[in-house]
C-alpha cells in the first residue's frame, strides 16, 4: 500500500505522487484531509472503510482499476477531484456503499468504464448529495443498485456517455431527486426560455441494450 492508515485522525496528506502501488487504505480513521495528490497506475486510488468525516479534495486519479471506494464511511466530502481513464470493466471512478451524508461535488469523471456505483439508501439517512459534477465519455455514467431511491442529484452535467444511467430496479432511479441537471441528449423544448426543459429527460432502455443488465 502507498499509505495504510488505521485508528488515526487529524492527518493531512497533501501534494504527493503515488504510482504502481496497491491502495491508499484508510480504516477507522476519521477527520483526515487528503488534498492535491496524484495517484496512477495502481489498484485503488483510495479505499475508506469505517472512516467518517474525511475531506478528499482536488486529487487526480488516473489509470487505476478503481478510483475512490467508500464503505460505511459517513459525512465525507469529495470535492474537485479529477478521475479519468479508469478502463477496467469491473471498476468505477466512485463506489459508495452504505454511507450517509456523503457530499460529492465539483468532480470531473471522464473516460471511465463506470463513473459512479452507489447502492440504494438502506435507511433514510443514507442519502448521498451529488452536485455540480461532470460525467463525460464514460461507458456508464451512473449505476444505482437496490430497490429504493432517495439520493439527491442536482446541477450535474452528462456529456457524451455511452449510457447515462443504469439501475437494477426502475424505482431506484425514479425515486431519486433529479433537478437542474444538463443532459446532452435531451430532446425536449424550452418554450419559455428559462433555461430549463419543459418536459423531463427520459432515459429508455432499448432492446439492443438489455444484454447490459441481463446477459
């Protein structure tokens, strides 16, 4: 591992370069700041397990199997990170599981196999906040699994992704709160010219894409 941290808080990891490592592994370690690092050609950029209230800001993660993996870690801030060229078909730029009050804002997720994987909020407090992120040129921009929705996705941009949203259940998409997002494939009109489409953006799973969810 490039860094293995456990039961440790109040640390600052800033402006380092990590290459050809396994992981940055952070377990049971709250209240750390990970800022401005470059992580490339490794397995996972970062893995946080039972590590609440960490700040992960302005890191560049590229050409790994996975980007940032969050498990049972509440109250995180993921802001301004640039995650790109993660092409491992089983990996993702961001993977968030059973973590509440996570704020994902102003990140750029570009040219990855999957941009974001997140489970349905098991409990009402497990909501994740996605704001002002860019998802571009990914095979799948977002994949939600589970039977429920409830996440908040506001003012994100979806550009030139092969598939914008995949779900394991239709309710896991419909029950999320989608507001102010920009979809480059939107085909509606804005007759009152307020900058907002008059009808919702619809994502349809055509028969030639069923193989993605039902091999």
